[in-house]
């Protein structure tokens, strides 16, 4: 009898179907899902930043967002020696591009002072930021010397007025009020706008946040 029971148990065990592997398609879709969960947010962020589509109307920024961001490589910033300043080929830095008329008069003076004080207050992080003045015509020798004395680390350039207007024509700041300060990111994209109504504390708050969350070589 015992032998019969064992025989029946053996037969029953032999009749059990072997475990089946999970379909290979399931693991494939899981892998695709993981890749998509990483790639889609990055792609969406890229679209929002460079086109402005989906940009929230309320942000923590103190300055006005320039939408879409504009590459400074698309305008000719002329140095005093007549050469074109190619920021995209230089060391990555955040830059304040102060855009003004040919005289850089009183309001321009105020913006230069504000950005200089912000630069000083950055302390050891000041080396990651640069200031550039872009006037719509070269400054007179006397005016250049005066400003250079007040702002030793300021770089001087000039830009064609029509080219500057055309550069911004497709942005939400097509009628840019000048003088103005454009904050340029480390890739050379102007992405935020300030004017005389913004305080130094507002500029400082923005740049500190950006320096904190951006890379440094």
C-alpha cells in the first residue's frame, strides 16, 4: 500500500507544469518606462526654458523672465579694438549685460552702480560673474575713461541698435526699455531682464540662487 501511495504522489508531482518565465515583453516595457520617466522631464524643462511654452506666470524670480531666452552669440558685441566678443567661447560664467545708449547717462550710471555693488556682495563667488556694458555706439574716450575708473572690472562693448532690436523682436521684450540689465547664463543665453525699478537686493537674491544650483568648473 505504501508503495502505491508513493507511486501516486510521484505521478502527481510529475504532472505539475514547470514554472513559466515572465514574458520578455514585460521587462522591455519596464525598461522603456524607466527611461521615459527620466527623459521626459528633462525634455519638458528644455522646451519650457527655450520657448516659454508652459512657463508659470508666478515664479520666485525677482527679475523679468526673457521668453524665449536669446543667445548672445546672435549679436555682435564689438570690443574697443574692433573685434567681436565671443562669449560662448570663453570660460562659462554668469554675466550681467548692461544695454544702454551711446552716452550711458544717468539711468545707465545707476544700473552700473547697482550691478557693481551686487558683484562685490557676492564675495568669493564674484569670480563666477562678469559685467559687460553694451552701448549702441562706442563711448567717447573721455566717457570710457570715466567709467573705467569707477568700474575697473567692467568690460566695454558696443552693439548695433538695429541688430539689438531685431535680436529681441520675437521675444516678450521686443520693446526693451533701455537702459536695462540682461542676465546671461553660463551657456550664453540672456534669460532675465532688470531695469532701474529693481533693487540691488533683488538682483542679488536671483544670482545667489542661480549660483547655488549651477555648475562650477
